[in-house]
C-alpha cells in the first residue's frame, strides 16, 4: 500500500492524551515507512478482520430464504443474527485476557480455525438447531480473533503514525466489511445459495491458518498470572444478559418482565464485576485502566459510533424496502456508497489523527456523521430522495470512520505492550456491544413512534424519529468525549 508523505512534525495520539512525545524521539524518515514484513502482517490481519466483519452481516439479507429452507419460524429468524452477536459481545473481554495468557498468535490462529470449521457446519446445516450452533461458534471465534488480531496489530506497530495508519485501515476494512457482507449476501443468495454465505469463509480462514504461524510474531507478557475466574464469569454473564435484554426490548418492548429481568441481572453482574476487580490479585481488567480517561471516553465514543452507524443501516433498510419498495439485493447495493465512505474515512483517519490529534478527530468525525444523519430526516416517499440518501450516507460513513479511528487510537494509547491485550479486549468489546445494542434500541424507537399504525407512511414516520435520535446521540457522544479528553489533558499539564 502506498505510504503518505510524512509531515515534517508528525503528531501522535499522545498529543491529546497520555505522555508527551518529544520532537527528538518522534519517528522520522524511514521509520514512517512500513517494512515488507509489516506490510505482510498488516495484510494478513486486515484480511481476517474484514472477513469477520463480512461474516456478521452476510446473512442479514438472506434471512427469509434461510428460514424457508430450514424451517425457521418468523419469530425465530432474528436468532440467526442474535446468537452470533450474543457470543461475540459476551466473550470478547474474556478472550482478550486469554490472549495475554496463552499467546495472541495462538488464540488468533485457533480462533480462525474454529471460524473455518463452524462455517463448514453452517453451510451443511439441515436444521435450525445445527445452524444456530454454527452461528454461536462463529460468534465465539469472532470474540477470540478480533481482540487477539487487534493486539497483534498494535504491538506490530509502535505508537505513532504507523500505528495510526494501521488502525485507520483496520477500521475502514471492518466497516466496509459490514456493508460488503450485505452486498455479497444478496449476490450469493440470488446466484448460488445462502449456504455459500458460510462456505466463502473457509478458504480465507484456511489461508490465514497456514500463513499466520510463520508471518506473525507473537507478543505476550513474560509473567503470565492466573486467569481471574470470578471476574470472567461476572463480566461474561453480565454482557450476555445485557445484550439479551436489549434485544428482547427491541422485539417485545421495554416493559416485559423477561426484558426487565435480563437487564437488571446483567447490570447487577457488571457491578459485581467492578467490585471483584478492585480486590482481585490478577484482575481481568485492572481498575487503573478503567480509571484512565482515554480508555473510558475513547470507548464511550466507540460505543456510540458503532451503535449509531450499524443501527442507521437497519433504519435505512426499513426505509428502502418498506417505503421505496427496494429488493434485498438493491438495498445491499445502495449501501455500497456507505462502504465507500467508510473506506475513504479509514484511509484519511490515520492522517487526521496525526495532524489534528485523536480527540479532535473524534469531535470532527462525530460532528460530520451527526450532520449527515440529520439530513436524512428529510427523506420522503418519492424515489428521487435516493440521491440525498446516497450523499448523506457517504459523508456520514467518512465521519463515522474518523470517529472510530480516533476511538481506537485513544483507547490503546499510552499503555505498555503487556496491557495491549486488555485494552484491545475492551475496545473490541465496545465494538461488539455497540453493534449488538444499536439495532434493538432504534427498533424500539421506531415501534414506539409507529404505535398501531402500519404502511409506508407510518414506517417513514418511525424511521425519521429514530434517525433524529441517532443524530443526537452521535453529536452528544462526540462532544462529551472531546470535552472530557481535553479536560484530562489539561489536568495532566497543570499537575
């Protein structure tokens, strides 16, 4: 990949947070260029992350066809996506810590092997039970591969411009993968069979498993403490119940006893997790990390960025299919413009962080995403509105990716390599939880606005209200993250 011309005075993420980097130690000249080995490592890691992102969304447009082929009930269809999201979100933090204990490369390669085998199982499934088992295994593999791969990426490139560029490309390909999954799922389903949405993973996973051991250099702490079992149980159970409760809220409403019980139990377990970590000898996540403003507000920005953009795709899917009458394949192709925007944003993200700092990149990206999303409130029932949708989603995709790159750099900066597994585990958990909770929350907004009404006009009303809420969330998240990150930097300077 071409290397951008370095700035005479490159600025790292630590310009906004963390310890300052002196001009004499800032990387210059050849150090701003990736070595051949680094390029190979980057290609391998980015390829696997892109495949995982594709895997998340590739079945979405094929759900009705899958349900008809395997005998899923209408209510049971959503579990094809939810079972994957529950496993991916619930176990990410645990696997992020396991990566530090058994070796990130080992967990990465093992997770890719499980992903390939579970894809074979899903492609050969003949019953709902077998398919859901495959999706759970795919979710667990994702929970293992994503934080391990991200930790390998951050340790392969030292903090500074190269890491910012690598994280920008990583974010771009992951977001583009969600969009590509929708397009690819429609094409494979129409031209071949929905089973190829599973089978397409197999050769990619096999290639990574073959090449990774010789290409990737492992990184893990020399001192490997025992796993914090109580912390692992409480955080995993809490996240599972929280995502389950939010999913149920989007389906049946917020006042159902099962929804409230799941949310309350999830919150209780997460509170217990924090208390356990305060006393644990080898905590899953040290409280000192959770007290860092860069970690807290970086992950807050990331949570909002992922929740709003993935849920916006859901809202616009409703608009395109229920209001404008688009097919599933045509809907997927429309989102190709959003994918292009995320790729552009990812390529620019590293440069933006280097030039303006990660805090300003978060604020700039969030503001652009919020403004582009707000413009979508004007959508109407005429097909001519598609041009507004295309323009706004492209700009919003660029802004969203700037925000995500800023979040990734912020949440993983200023930490030693031995804590990168924990930091990237938290960042990946933030990503997965954001993806999992955005859709049910926005679905609940649409349902509440529509009430008992039905038809294109009612759907448009519900979608417009949810889009307005979506825009407000992005803007609030970006502004708050920017304010508290700046405040933290000022306090360190005053101290």
